[in-house]
C-alpha cells in the first residue's frame, strides 16, 4: 500500500517521471540522469499509504550544482536490488528495477 512521489520547490504537483527522472516505488529514491540547471532547487519526498488514506512529507533535500565543474568518479556498474526470489502468478506483470551507473 505504499507509494512514493517527489515535490519540487514546494510545488503541489509531483515531479513527473520522464527520460531523465525516475522514482523507485521499491525504495522511494528519486534518480535524475544528466542534471541540468533547471533541476536545482528543493526536493521533498511524499509517502502515501493507500490503505490508511494518509500521506506524509519528509524534510526538503536541496540540489545544487557544483561551481567547479568537477564530477565524482563512478566506476561503471549495474546496481540491482532484486529480492533473492520473485514470485508471480501466470499472466501477471512483474517490475524489476535496474540502474546503470558510470561516467
């Protein structure tokens, strides 16, 4: 029953997922690929429990751009958080999250 969304700069509209932005419904993490100046601001996570019909906001997290242009070094890797076993009923859909990281 939990779902995750992110709010940008206290806007009541959630951050929309697109080719650069993804919200993991497994962890609640917000991933942004190729950060741009328009991404700079304050992000707040909103967790909703549909069964309790209640939402809670976390503290705001600021995103800033480094002025020195230096990017941290990331070795190429595939990051997965799959459970050891995933069960699914025949004909149902399963969503697995996998992220390619690197520079």
